[in-house]
C-alpha cells in the first residue's frame, strides 16, 4: 500500500506542469517558440520532482514516472525538447552516483527514445483517439524495456517483478489519463477561440450589409469615369495610372465580395453533385488562367465521386484553394490534384503544391479571418472556403513544410456514407 501512495505522489508532482501551463501560460504567451520554451522547462521541473521523490524498493532500487513528462515533452513539443529532457534525466541520475540504475536508465532511453522521435510527426497529425493510443503504447514499450533491461542486469525476482508490474500498470493508466486530459483542455481552448471568432463574425454580419452597398456605388462611378478618360492619345504614364486605379478598384470590389460572403452567407441549394466533374472544370479554368506562370497541373481524379452539396459554393471553395496553391509558387512548379472515394464511402480531395510552404504556427492560423500570407491578401477568401467545407460536413487538414510545399486533404461524406 505504501508503494501505491508513493506512485500517487509521483502523479501529483507530474500533473503540476500541466495545470500551470493551461492556467497561467496559455492565455498570456502566444509565440510558438516561447510556449515551447516554457513547456520544456515545466516538463523538466516535473522530471526533477519525480526523480527526487522516487518509489524505493528492494535494497535501494528506485522507480518513478519520469518517462511521462519526457514522453509528452517530445510528442507535443518536438525533437529538441525531447533530447533536452533526456539529457536532464541522465545528468540528474548521475548525481545519485554511478550504479546499475544509471546504466539501466541510459540503455532504456537508447532503446525507446528513437521510437518516440520517429512517431512524433505522426502523433501531431492524427486525431485525438489515435494520439491516446500512441502515447499509451509508447508507455507500455518503455516500461517493458525497463523491466527486461533490469532483469538482464539484476536477475529475476518475484518481489521486484511485482513492484515493476505495478509501475507498468500505473504508468500506462497515468499516461492514458493525462493524454485524455491534455487533449480535452486543448479542445476546450480551441472551442473558446472559435466562440470568440463567432462573436466577431456576428458583428461583421451586422455591419456588412450596411456598408457594402454604400462603398460599391462610388467605386463603380469612379471606375466608369476612369474608363472614359482612357483615350488612345493619352500619354503613356497617364494610361498607366488609369490602369493601376482600375485594378485597385477591382481588387477593392473583390474584397467587398469576400466580406459579404463571410458576413452574410447565402442560403445553399443542396443537390447531388459529381465532385469529379466540378474539380475537372475548376482545374481547366485555372490552367487557362495561369498558362504564363509555369505551373503544371498533375490530375488524378476518379470518376463518379458523388456528394450532397451546393455546386457553386463547392467550386468557390476549391477554386480558392487551388488558386492559393498556384500563387504559392512564384517560380513555377507542380500542383497535384486528386479525388477518390475511400473504402468507407467518403470523398477525399487532395491538393498538393511545391510552393513556399508554412510553419506549424502559420498552418494553425490558416483559415482565420484577416490572416493571409500574401502581400495583398485579406484572408477572407480562405476563411470563406473553410466555412463552405464545414457547411457540407467536410473536414480539412493541412500539412506543410517551409521551402517544400503544402498539402490540403479535404474529406466529404459521399452519397450514402
């Protein structure tokens, strides 16, 4: 019973960083690098606390749950925080003196850390349920390796095996519980941000209709008079000024159009749509439009991919995503467009470019209002695309790497799915 109490103390020491981060740091620190630094330090403190108050048994043998902070620090923060936390474990363990325990610690880390680093990128891409499975499975692997290495160095003993069995079970349960808790808190935080955005959209919706009409009228008048002034015998620089003025008025009109679509979305007319035909038409339109931009389209579209949607809105969302893919490659490249029906009847659309790419923070903000990586972009077009996809019960995921490119994966429920 005393061993269980010691493990419960370990659990208390380990969850302190989780609550500290989500209570005091998350709302105040916004920069990704600062968040990683704070969390790495907190997980390091958790490791030191767990190792300072271990479960002692069998003539000085020690057990603790230092692996769990190491696991979360590596999976959620990345490779270098994981390496740093591993170094903290080894260096702090050496302060207790060189012993078989130190050798066991180093050997187990050598065996398990590469596996954790290997699955780290996959962990960030999968959904919540798979993250829980991955984290729990890695905990089981670590404890099993620890038991085998310890048995190989110290020999088998039934009392020791009993304590190690409790350690294995406790570590797996705590890992499962903490992963569920972290994912739930992250989900609540994301919902809070979405509620804040929804409130902004409500205000935008009330203001959009009032201002858009009043702004468009003088713009159209100005554009008409500029066209009348564009006489053949005007000096070249004056013609250039008129051309630029008309282009900027047209751009302002496009912004107003996106603003209207965001604030006052029109009612959708749902019908059974062949996504394959819509995508082929959209791709053909963009190929004609971008013939001078050295962009090649690689198309792999399966016939007869049917879903319930509004075809005009579907085209609008896909056209915007494909256009962004083209514009992300100023020096040319290839845009891959594919559409297939999955085994469970869903329609999966993939758009992949070879453009400038984005970092994880930029990917996270993609689709937020007024956020754009383009010099003259407003972010409203991509936000509208996200709204349209979600209105069709679709899901969108983005995988991007700076200097390599970006991949959009969009999945819609098919007819009968």
